C-alpha cells in the first residue's frame, strides 16, 4: 500500500514538473517553432506572408457574396468573417497539429532529454505566429470598418488566454493518445472538417434564433472558444454563457489532462 502510494505521488510530481519546465522553457520551444516556420517557407520570397495573402483573398472574395446571401451589411459581415477565419484557422490547426506533437518529435524524444510538453508548446507557438500573420488581415478590415465599441476589444487578450489554456490541455490529451493510437489524428482531422460547417464561422448564430437547432452553436465547444476572442474584436461583449463554458472546460479539461499525462507520460517514448 505504501509503495503504491509513493509511486503514484512520484508520478504526479514528474508530470507536474514536466508541464512546468516545458511551459517555462521558452528558449527551446520558441526557437524550435521559429525554425519550423523558416523551414516551411524556405526559398520563398515573402515567406509566411503567403498565409496573410491567401486569407485576405478569401475574405475579400467571400465577404461581399456571403454577406448578400445572408442579408448582412457588407462592412459588419467583413468584420465578422475576417475575425472568424483568423480565429478558426488558429484553433483548428492547433488541435489537428497537436495530435502529432509527440510523433513528429520522436527523434528529439529518443535522443534529447527535454520535457515532453516542450513539443506541445512548439506546436502552439508555431500556430500563434501564423495567427499573428492572419491578424494583419483583421487589422486592415477593422481599419476600414471599425467596431462600434472599443471597450470590448480590451477583453480579447483575456479570451485568447482562456483559449490557450484550453488548447494546451487538449494538446496534452490528443498528443498522448495519438502516440498510442495512430488513428486518432485522422479521426480528429475529419471531425474538425465537419465542425467547420457546424460552427458559426461563415454563418451567424443569430440565424438559428427561432429554430430548434440553436444547440448546434450553444453546445459547440469550438463556438465558445471562438466567441470569447471574436466578439471583443468586432466590438461586442461575449455572452456570459460563453465565458462560463470556456472556464468550466478549462477546469474539467485540465483535470483529465493531468490524470492522463501522469499515467502515460513515461510510455510516450516507447510509443513514438
């Protein structure tokens, strides 16, 4: 009994130590993430700004057309669409890529003694850099079509921080399970593809106000993740329900992630 308790206590300490050292090891994951960006766009004249250009073309082409289809004022809809695409691309790419965080870093894990969570923060930092490039399109759109209120904009960093907390525990869960079960990355990619159509990105939640399909948005975790970032950037206050959803998701998710990471952390090196 005493041996079992000591073993469990030791595994908890190692898991928490891995997460804390990985989180504060900024030198490692920032430079690894920046190296990923450089390798992805090596020999390209404008590098990561291709991301900005492609998103700008998408928003410029879809905004007027879909705004007319949904009977939305062009300026307001362009605001909504630009912020929606930037936020969705950040969240969805992070979830998909976090599945392979440990698998892609297998050589590092086998040869270099680093906290496993360094590889998760590497993926997260890489997507934050790309998110920053996409925000340039948002800034241009908001310059020409400014939000009606500026005070809610101050809540955007708070919403982003809450989403980062959630994406981190999701990354721990998915990367650990994907190291063992290689079908999970494919399943997650398929679910995210379906979620694009079920999440208010191109369309607005208000369109479901008088129907029985409102649960499609209200019960959608990804919608609430987006809303606490998107609503402030377009000059609106996120609903209290969205804040509560994101907060409760953080608490429950981290409980699950810590338990899973404590139990299987030592096996990841063998699985990858």
